[in-house]
């Protein structure tokens, strides 16, 4: 079935196209049509009424409700524009994390097109161990996609290398107090720094000074950390920044609003940080753009960046 989204203001990384249309077939973008281009045949048309059409958001540090409420929470997240997530497992106790992995795995098995898609677990918090066998045990319960840990812990560099070989993204918790350790971590496969807006000075210097690092930051805290956030966007390449929000009750689009207000940058640039960079960091290459071959996962926003609808 071919669906044509018409009268849309399309915003994709580097693209700002008013009065445009996009054709989707079987969940994949087929073509984007500027206003001067003749429209194709279609089975269904959806009028976007001039609203902003963006790639759906990807939260790699998400906090859906636990237990029996997770399915409902995932549906609410999609309604709010978050199409894809990693579930952040932050309980310090191994048994509690294992239980959260079980709940997440169950949600993944019951995938619902009306709910946010779960790609797996992000061991966050930061994770309090560098025991790779522990992560392997959790991996048997649910797919682990990312681990945020203290790179100053004993065995951290070996741990990072093993995570990389397993296809898991190693991430430095922002509390690291030694710049040299952060430089060493980069050489051992760590590429991300989490909680950057509240990171200590060594992590800030390493994150901004070392080209290899990508930065995960809570955009809803942008106004509280405005000088750092503005400097981060000025000095760091846009492809190295990944937006999240600080709590489960903060809508993702509210973080985007705060980011726009703080940086003053155009949406076509900022939205690279809301989905595409997250997907690429995880080795996923068909999410985060409105271009042929990418998944047709859209969020429709009004001019105040409130969510109108998701597709």
C-alpha cells in the first residue's frame, strides 16, 4: 500500500522543505516531492496541514513504566513522538536489573505497531561493575545495546574492549575525574560520554577536546546549563551529539523546545540529535532521515513544536 503525506513542512537532517510531500510504501520512504514536482499515484493520502514533519524521535536513555504498565507506557511514548528506544536499566542491584531485562524482553516479544519500538537495554546509572560475564548473563535475558560505566573502575579498559567485540556500545559515565583515563578509554573503544550536561570538568574537556567522543545530554536541562550547551554545539560536530531527556515524565519534544530556545539553531540542524545520531551510534542505518530507503517513522509537530500526530 502506498501512502502519500501531502502539504508537509519536511524537516530532515540538513533539509528544510515547506509545502512538500513524501511517498511511503510498506513502512519505507520511497520518494520526497518538493512543491514543484508532480505527485505520484497512491492508495491513501494524508494531509499534514502545513505542519512540521520530522523523523520520529529515538530515546537511547528511556524510562518507560515497569511491569504490567510497560505496554501502556510504550504506547504513550509513541503518541508523544518517540518511535524507538533503549530502556535504561539503572537499578544498582543485579537481580533488579535482571528483572527489568525480563520485563523488557517480554515487551519486545509482544511488539505493537501502536507502541514505541524497543531495541533493547541500556545499562545505565552508571552500571556499577566491569564484570563482562555479568553483562553476558543479562544478554541472555534481553539484548544489551549500550553500557554506561565508570571508566576509572579496575578492569574498565578490558571491559570496554570486550563490549565492543560483543557489539555493545561502551559509554563513559560523566563523573570521571581523570582526563588521562578518559583519553585512554577512547583508545579502548569508548566513544560516548553520558550525562554530559552534568559532567565533571575532566569529562567536559575530554568530550569537547577529543574528536572521537560523542555526547549524550538531557535537552530539557539545556536552559540550566545554557553556556555549556551553546559551547558544545559551537565546538562539537552535530554528528557527535545525542539528545535525551532527564526523566520519564518529560516529553521528548519539550527537550527539543528547550534546545531550540537555548541554542537558536535551525531545526534542520538540531533534529540530527533527536534520532539519526542515536541510530548511527548503535549501527542502525535506516532510521533518522526522511529520505528514500529510510523507515517511514514520522512525528508531526505544530509551529510551537507540540506533537500533533505520529505515523
